[in-house]
C-alpha cells in the first residue's frame, strides 16, 4: 500500500495521506512525492487547485516519523537532516504556491501535519479536529514554520501552545484562525466533490457548507494565557504561573515543568525571532539551523524514548532545569550554519512571498 494517494480528480490535484498505522506520519519519501506532484501541477493548466487530506483512519497527520528521525539522530544524523531539509522545502512550497490549496484537517493534526496545512489558502476543521504542537515533550521544538505561524496567533496563545503542547479542538482552531472554516465531518466528502468540479468556487463552496462552531473553550482562558505566558524568558513564565496559583495555572505549570527545559527556551526564542521575520524562507532557514543541532542533543533521543518507544513518560532531561540552559547554549543553537550547509528553498517554487503573507498567516 502506498503511503500517499496522488491523483487528479476533476479540476484539482489531490494528495491523500495514506499511512494510517502511523497516523499518517511523514517520511522523507512522502515529502519528496508531494513536492513532485505540487511542482508538476503548478504548471498544469488543467489543475486549478490542490486539496490535501487523509484517506483512512482518525488522523490527518501526526507529524514526522520521529522513530526514524531519532534513530538517525542517535548515529550520524544524516538521514534526519535530509528529512528536515525536504520537509521544510515542502512547507515553503505550499506557502508560496501559485494556486489555491485546501487542507482538510479532520482528525489529529500535530507537528508536521501543521506544516502541510497552515500554509494552505483554506484550512477546514471539523468536530474531530485535534491540533497540537507537542514537540517540547520529545526534546524538539514547534518547527515546520511554527516560529512564523504560532507567533502570529492572538496574544500569547502561540507561546502557550508551543510550551505546553496543548490540544485544540476544531472550534478552537477556527476561533484562533488556525482554521479558516468549520464544517461538520458528514459534509466533507460532498464538499470535496464540489470543489473538484468547480475549484474556482472553492471559497463560496466552503462558506456555504460552513456551520457555526461550538463555543471555543480557549476563549475563557485568554486572559490567563496572556498573563502567564507574557514573557519570552522561561523562568519568568514559571514564576508567573506559580504566583497566579489558580487551578488552571497549577495545571499548566506542571505541564511546562514536565517538558524539556532546553526545548522550551528554544521555543520562546524561535517565536520571538519569528514574529519579526518578513520572509518565510528566512524562518525555515533559521529552523533548519536549529533543528540540525537540537536533534543531536541528548533530549531528543531521550524524549522519543520516553514518549514514543518505552512510553514511560519519564524523560531525564539534560540540562534538567531552566537554570541549566544558558543563553550561550541557546545562542549556539541559533547561530547560522556555514553557507554550504544552510537550508535553501526549491528554485522557482512559487510567486513572491510578500504577496502571500496576508492570506497564508492565520488571522
């Protein structure tokens, strides 16, 4: 069985993730195949739009294949670097794509699943949507453009999501602008058929089929989030949550303390930098430099062991505390790579990014 179903249906190119046993987690080959299809369709006049969804199972995409990445990171890291280089090129290609793109984020959307949906023109959530960027739990950070997208969410929601890995439902995704539309799951197949037949009417079709989502639970916590996660300094976040002392703050404090201190500090730096970026390629270049270094630090392999392999949920972080993560350590991780090792986008992979920013960034 192929991990992807790639075909032209009507007037649209369709990419369907088809690896249900791994919640459609991405591999290097899957990223390469998507890049090839998108590149071909960009110049195909019969393809007017692109739709991305999953074929079967309960997940849209659980992220990258962290088992394989961790196995590489534990040795020479060559395959891990190759994966991230290709994945980030796919993310950038979608961000700059010349034709409308529609991602149906129905089901679990984590890490790399966000990387292939957040850049899309339209992002459709449903009652089954569960979105999260949980990387700090495995010694990583919210990459795949997370520094760009999370930093552009309202208030300090991006910092909250990046540090805690909190899960959002479809209504919350719509409320925050992560999703552009909210549709009932039962309506999705018919909507996909309509878009395939009349892609030039995609926005109208989605608007007509949309329903009012339930109340967004996160709305009630925005004041607490903005106050507790106001600082770009991890120690300040911990102190603010500890000082508040509410049940919500105590829960989030325990969550933050369970994550990799190094990953949390990297995440805060990434979002602070990403908020200032004017070019998505610069964001991906920064993230590639960071990821090539952080995956070969002890926390990533240990985090994957504790959460994914042994599942004992008891990682031993190194450094073990925020105080043990120095500014110099973070500066070293964020330093640009030598020119010959830097990430580069695909050539001629889309129109000028600055013209895309308004519609690609979540509201």
